[in-house]
C-alpha cells in the first residue's frame, strides 16, 4: 500500500536527530526500516516525519573495551554476524541472528531496531537479557543508561521518551565457564517470527550452576527474565529436580496470547520444552568437557 | 497531512549517476519502477517476506519495497537490468536460462539478484548455502530445484572464467 506523505530528515549527529524527534509532531526514527516501513504501509504508524539515523557516523560500530562489548544501535544483523568481537565473545548472537529474516533483511535490519520495535517476539532481546545487557539512550539532555530489563514496557513500547534514541547495547564481558544458548520454536527458520523463544546463560563451576539467567520471548507482552527459574538452578547440579523446577517456573512466568501462530496454551507448553532443550544442551556441553 | 517538499536524490543506478527530485514517502522500488521505468524489479508482497523486489545496494542484497528512495543517497543500486554487460547476460542469468530456473518469472529478477549477491560473498556455495542464501526469495511455482541447480552452474561458470586465485568480479 502506498505510503502517505511525511517529511524526511537525514541528521548527521545524534544531537540533531534528538532535536528533530523532539520538535516534530509525530516523528519516527528510521534505522533498518524492515519493521517501520511495514507499519507505515499498513497505516499502523502515521508519521509526520521520518528521521533516517543511518547516516550518523559511529552509531554502527561494534567494539570491546573496559570490560564491555558495545554494539552500536545502527549495527546491522549482518554486521553482528560478521563481527570478530561478537563471534569471539558471544557466538550465541550470530547464531540467533541467523534465524532472523533473510540475508537481504539482515543487511538492512539493525540491532537497535530489533530492540526499539519492542515486538514481544523479537529474537535478540531475550538473548541480550540473558547476557545482562544495558542500553544507552541519548536525548537532548545527554545520555542515560539502564539495564535492558527496564527498557521494554509493552508491545511496541519502550522506555524511550520524546526526543530520545537508543545508541548502544552494552554487554559485560564475562569470565568463567558460561554456557549460553537460544532455543526458538518456529515453523520455518527463514522469514518467520518465533512462536516462543528461550535464552539462557549459566555459569558452571565444579559441575554445579553458579549463576543463571533465563529469558523468554513471544510468551508475554515483553521479553521477560524468569528469576524463579534462575533461583531454581543456582547452587545445584543440573539434574532433574532443578531442571523441572526451572521449567515449571518458566511456564508459570508466561502470559501468552493466542494468535495466528499458536494458542496461548501451546506457547506455555512449548516454553517448558524450549527451556528443557536449552538446559539439556548446556548439560551435554558441560559433560563433554 | 503535511505539505511535503520533494528532496533531491543523488545515487548511482546500474552504473549511471542519477539525480532526481523525490517525495520522501516514495519507496526505492516505486522510484525504480515508476520514476526510472526500470520495471524488472517486481512488487509482490510489499512487506519484505517474498524477495521479489531484491536489489543490490553497494553490492549487497536489500529489499527495495522496505527502503525509502532517499535512503540510497550516495549509494550504488544494481537492479536486474544492470547485471548484463551489453548484450552479454550475467552468468547467473545465463544459468537460469540454461537450467530452466524460470517458470512464471515473477520471482526471477529477485532470485537472480539475490543469487548474484550470494555468489559475490561466497563464490562456491554448497547446496545448503545456496538454500540459505535464497531463503528470503519465494517461488510460488515452487521451481526451487532448478533454481538451486542454476546457481550451482553459475558458480561453476564464474569460477571457470576467473583466473585461479583471483577475486570473482561481476
């Protein structure tokens, strides 16, 4: 469907972008466009102005320093999959990105867009949550930083205020024997959206789980962490009892909807399956050392 | 409804410099098909799901129905019309013909452009890599077997033409 007219800006600095976003009546920032243009064409978003962020220098970098990996919000999924830093430190991210869209879509779609679109089914957010990611938000009054757990506020809703953009996703580098996985249920890997997804990061020490993060997508209004599942795992060997408790806690934490992809009941059941699959995978890797 | 002025777009399309005034809400696909009359690139789903509108931006596959024309300022766009060298078809085009990789033809432009993008990144893909490389391109005739074969043949043709150790350039 043809789009209705809107104004177009191509700012060259973050500050200029924030100013335009603060001043325009109904502005939308444009990154990869793979969600935004669909929403505009479907009249789900009716911008008076589109602010193309792609030409702001230094917003698409990926680098490691001071104990953090910083992913610029405009980094494409293709760049995430190619980045030596990411491949070295967090291979789960390229693994996850491989499920998303198609090669052409991954050349366009961005890490920041996948977060800011705030789809409950987005694949990167649960993985970022399992990795204790933080986000940097820029506005007219400077930057603020928050844990990603506070960023998602509902379907399509984030903590971004008027005149603010997401500039970085930051992930702490980690030491120790971390086992990280993302399990996704879908009909088809390419061009499909998760029916449900489960990311987990466990630090193993002497056969026990010393730290745990469990995060889910597509089963609640936002991606969620599951503290109950994490508590069930910490301090215990990865055996049936701890795993069953974590799985039950994960299923209990969901608030799924029924839609064309799946019923709420199915999503809830499948979250249990995905968490089990992730834990068994982690256990097998741990046992294989 | 805001009154919106057109902006000047400067880019390269199929090797030729282009300068046009464009309304901001025009997609790259609309610009190519309607303003430049390059109608080889097709509109099918309009939501990025089918790949029929695939073009190359600076050599990499992109979905032209989900880009604004103004987004390609300063960049190089290659469409299906830009692949042949004069009368000589691109090896991927020749292989689609020789292997029967075309049925109704509606997906073909996007398929071929995506395949050219794949082969420039990975000149000798396995069958699995070809399937992954074309995972965003749907053929409603379901002629995938011959499409995959065509990409394999194109890869062989391009390797035979390129001196050993040299980079394969379109």
